[in-house]
């Protein structure tokens, strides 16, 4: 009985922390990081556009986190680089906000 219980607990922990959809820096309890997404050879511009997408329980995902949307919003035609800020609480609620820089 004890062996079955320990095996069940171990399996639960592995499943809980496996994060099938996780890429990059991810905290099991909380994630709040900004990381680079893409870089071009264009000079860093003065304009910045944003786009955002949200996921709930990994079951529902909404929003337009597209680079094109963010660039159009800010009137950017030459992208210099893209950063993404990820905020996640227990993997239950996750948002990704993309920052597109350029001229």
C-alpha cells in the first residue's frame, strides 16, 4: 500500500511539473520574465508596438499576440527587435505581451 501511494505521489509530481507547452524560462509557481524573441540588422528605432495573448488552464487561449499587429499599431515598417514579457501564475493563468521595436 505504501509503495502504491509513493508511486502515485511521484507520478502526480512529474505530471504537475512537466509543463507540456512550456518553452524558455518558466517558474513552477510564478513566472514574470521579459526575453528576446527576434532580432534584425535594422537600427533600434524610437517606436514600439504591443500585442497580447492570454491562456487560461492551457484550455482557452485568446488574443492577438502577432508581431504584424504590434508593428501596424505603432506604424513600424522596419522592425529592429521583438521582446516578449511572460507572466504566469501556477500555469493556470498566462499572458504573453509582445513588444515590437523599430521605425
